[in-house]
């Protein structure tokens, strides 16, 4: 495998073909990620959230370091290290830890609905990152989506008194992942898709190792085979192999268009939660999920549409 074997060639003469390829890579990544929330829910039944959130990153970092060394990748340069730290903080540390702690007290389907905000959040970060000036409708739809997710969380918590702490963690996870996805998608054009997530895992590994060791104060978890299998999936696929496909899709781009594919992820996740975990599909979950997904999709499409009169 060459140094830039998965890096994107930005000068492709056939834009439509390139976009189609990017969408298929993105869909493969989304399919891999759609199992993350249900398998996290299984893992927390027998393991501490700190061990799951940090330990899966350590597993992925070992694989990443081996891949980088075996293929003799060049080291990132200058500000690329800082940008990798941003990616690592968002998707290696922030999203896994926050979602894992949240899923100790909420269902996988509930988490999937709140996380459905991620495509719109990623598009919003991309707007700020690219210093774009989208139409006001973009901000209106994004705000409606956020309000819909908050209302869903409040109703599911049993009233309008206050948000459950798990919902606050999920919202924080969405923000962290959006920042990591947007920055990682840009960086993948320079370093390559799998190289970007691999270097981010290596950058975060010292902190993740310390956190993992701290979680093992009383020894290895005495968890079931299902919990260990779920943990293995989270470390190998959710934290590593899935990003090969996802960042390749974002790098091929256009980023905002490929990010729309993530709108199907909560649908897949809710389906897996019902099939694998036996969670019931309530009317509130279905309506809340559809509303958040529609708002997120509309916001991304408005951002993609050319300004009137152009």
C-alpha cells in the first residue's frame, strides 16, 4: 500500500462519478457506525463506561499504529498535528466517552434520535470552518431540528421540567463528533482517509491509555461473551475500520452532500435496537426520529442549493 493509496485525487474529470463513489464509501461507513449505539448498550451491561469509551480507542490505536508503521506513512507536518488533535478530541475521546456514559441510563433507540442531529451539526460546523454564508433558511431549519430533538428528549424523560443528564451528554457528543467529522474530512484530503483516523488515534492514545488503566483499578471486567464481542466491534470497526470508509467518502465529497447519508444512520440504529436488543418502537420515538431527520436533511439540502439569482 502506497503512502497516499487512499488519498483523494481532487482533479477527477468526472464530477458526477466522483460524487457517486463518495456516496457509496460514505454509506459503507454509516452502515458500520449504525451498530455502534446498540453494541455500546450491550457492552455497558457488563463493563464500566470509562473502560468502554477509552479501551476501544486503545484497541483501535494499536491497529492504527501497526498500519501506519507497516505502510511507512510520512509523519504529519506543522499545523496538521494541531488539526489531528481536534479530530482526536471530537471522535476518539469526546463522542465515544460521552455516548457510552449516556447509554448507561437510556435506550439505544432514544440515543439514536438525539444523535440524528449529527448531519446538520456537521454541516453547520463545515459552514463556520469554510466561512460560508448560507441562506437564513439553513439556520431556521437547523434550529428547528435542535428544538425537535430537545422536545423529544424532554418528553421521553417524562416531562418538561428538565433535560436528563444523558441527553445533555448525547448533545455534547453530537457537537464533538461534528467538529471531528468536519475537520477530519478536510484533513483526509491532505493525509488520506485511513491515515487521518489512524494518526488521530495515535495522537489520542497516551490519554486513552491512562484512562483505560484508571478504569481497571479493580481488574478486568467480568463481562459476558456478548459484552466482550460488542467491545471488540466498537474498537475494531466503530473506532477504526468504519472511518476508513467514512473519511474516504468525505474526502471525495462534496463533504456536505456525503454527510447527508448519515441521515439514514438513526433509522438503521433504531432498527438494530429493535432486532438485536428487543427495544419497542414507540410512537414518540418514530415521530421524534422522523422530525429530527427531516429537519437535518432539509438544512443540509438548503446549504447545498445555490443562492437564488446566482
